[in-house]
C-alpha cells in the first residue's frame, strides 16, 4: 500500500461501508409495503453508493483528484443521510448513520 492509500484508508473504509449500507437500504426499501413513498430514499441510496465507490477508487489509486471527489461524496452522503432520517425503518436509520460517518471521514480527508 502506498503512502497515499494508507493515508486514505479510514476514508476508503468509510466509503465502502457506506456504499454497502446504501445498497442494503435501497433493496430493503423496495420491499416496503408503500414502496412509492420510498422513491427519494432509494434514489439517494443509489447515488450515494455510486459516489462512495467512485471516491474509494480515486483514493485507492492515489488520484490527484481524490479530494474533489471526496468533497462531492461528503455532500451526497449528507443528502442521503437527511433523506434516510425521515424514515423510521431500521435499514434507513443504519444507512443514515453510515452516511454521516462517511461524510465526516471525507471532510476530514479533504482537510
């Protein structure tokens, strides 16, 4: 592991954990009785999982653009957390927590 990727390890881990939580939340939302009311949550989950995986890849490669991607990732994670927090489902609450942790890790990494 290069110096850059070691430096980013906590953020990479937070991004991967968040992406997994978002995937789980989106799938669980699709199984809710009133799935139409979960549309915004599902959409945010998909966007958040995608940007988290993208950010993790940029950091793992030591890209010169990692900080810009992570700044966007933090913003999208915060939006996803806000949407998930509107719902009482355990999967939404767990997702919101993972998103908040990821946003914090990304903001720390960005500096």
